[in-house]
C-alpha cells in the first residue's frame, strides 16, 4: 500500500503530532509498506522518506505555538507531491489545521483518514464552524486519540469517530544509553508557558532536598522570567531544547519525570515515553494523563496547581524504593498497550478499508509488472474533473 502521512506542523520542531507522524511512518515502513511523511521542515528533513513542504511560521494555538506552513508555495509542493507519489490513502494529523492537511481536505485527491489530537477549545471551530464542518465531511474516516479530543471534535463538527491512541516506539526509549548524572534527578519537558505548569514545579522546590538535580528541558515565553526568579537555586539545570536522542537518554537517566500541566492535555504521550524509559511519573490529574498513567498504578497524579502536594509527592517518588519498584513494573507492562507497532496495525486496517475499493477500480492499472507506482486511466464514464485535479 502507498501511504502518505501528513503533518501540518514542522517535522523538525519537537512536538507530539510530529512524533506520531514520523513514528507511524517508521512502523509502517518496517511492515513493508511504501510510506512518505509530508510536512513543513525548518532545515533538512529528519529522514530520506520525509517530503519537506517548506519553512513554517509560528502561530498561537490552544495556549501554545503551532509551527505551520499555510502559504501558497507549501500547498503547491504538497499537491505536486501527492500527484507524483500516487498514494492509495492520505492520513491527515489535525486535518483542519491551516496548511497541507486542510489543502488535502479541500482537494481530496485520494481517500482521507483524519486523526484529531487537540483538546480544550478551538476558536476556528467556533467562529468558522460552517467551513470546518464542510471540510471535516470530506474525510472518509475520522479518528481521535482521547476522550478530550473526541469531545472537542464531536461537539463542534459532529460526525462519528474511531477511538484510537497515540503510540510510542517502546524499544527506542527502553534501550537508550542513560545521560550522565551525579544525583537523584527530576526531569521536566515541555514548553515554558503557563499551561505546562513549570511555575508549579519550581514553587514546589523549596520543600525538596538539596542533593537533587532538576533538568528543565525546552524553552518558551516564560523562560527568561523563571530563570531570573530562580537564579539562586544550584539544583536547576536549564537544558534548553533537546534532540530526540537526548530526550530519550535523559528520560532513561531521570529518576522522576514531572508533568505538572494545568489544562489542555489531550493525551499524555510524554508520560508514556518516560514510563518506557524507566522513570517514575508524577503528573497533574488531568483526563488526558489518566488515559495513560493509571493513578497509583503506573504513577502518581496530583491536583493541578497544588505546589505543596506536588512537593510531597515528588519527595515520596524519589525516596520510597518499594513504591518506585511497583510503579516501574506496572509501567513496563502498560507501555506495551500503546506501542507504535500496535497502533500502526490499527491504522493499516483502516487504510485498507478506505483504499481497497479505489485500488480495485478498473481505472487504476500497473504501469508494468513489478513496478510499485500506478497510473490512472480514465474510464469512459468518469468525468474529466478528476483528471484535471490530478494534473495540478
């Protein structure tokens, strides 16, 4: 099967949606399918089977920043790539985000499967509702990664959805070489903005021991303020942005991974990554996090914004060896339920369902025996409008 996976967000900028697109691409390619991932890239693409659509621009979205490419040049590159690759199906992550996924909905060159990730609120869903509803109806199948994502999409767009999940490449985290460390370590990874709750973690530190280290990864609009406010604390290491490899290595070395988010978390993919790497999870009690880390089974969830309770919980996670051993044993089993291989198999079943009738159509024939690409021969009763669309 020839599969195109489309991300509206830059594939060279760390992010959950981008990681899902690339991880699914690797998993499906390992199963023998021809897969290309298409999306903006700010620099060289992360792999040879990634098709870059141009540079991104950063726009506010859901309390964060989305690196999207809505410009006309990127859309023309996307249309050309789809024409050249002759995919059997396109898998659109965040199908209504400005850029290539929205262009796919508008042009609908092949069967479309859309996966909705976002949770919380959406101004575009609210104020552009007739338009986004029309585009959503262009999708052949709609999937959601969590109950919160379903609530947002279903509430504004209607329709029916298949419940799936976000996957992780378990072996890539479990086998990573641990990053060097000299003391018990807590790790934070997330954009430095109010929604991610870094303020809450830092407010909890005065109650924690002096012989630990706190790795604060990534950056954001609050970085300078928080660094200045906590400049006298030698336990803090402001790591900045990290590569995928460094992220895996630091997670493998960390004793505790802390995710003190306040809201807007559709799915706790980073919690799963920490669990796969062997870190104990301490996180805010949000529905997206509950989906992956069962409270007091796979990790400890605390009320969002409660710095005092967070401090006591972190201290317990660092010092209670029996508790740590129980959580880590449970986590090793839990992450298998969310493996990227398992998720890829689910999607492949869906892709086969929507693409099989098209591939069986008499209008689609092989160029010659042994070639993977196909060409379209217009049957006499097929309107020319489809032929013109494919020639853009």
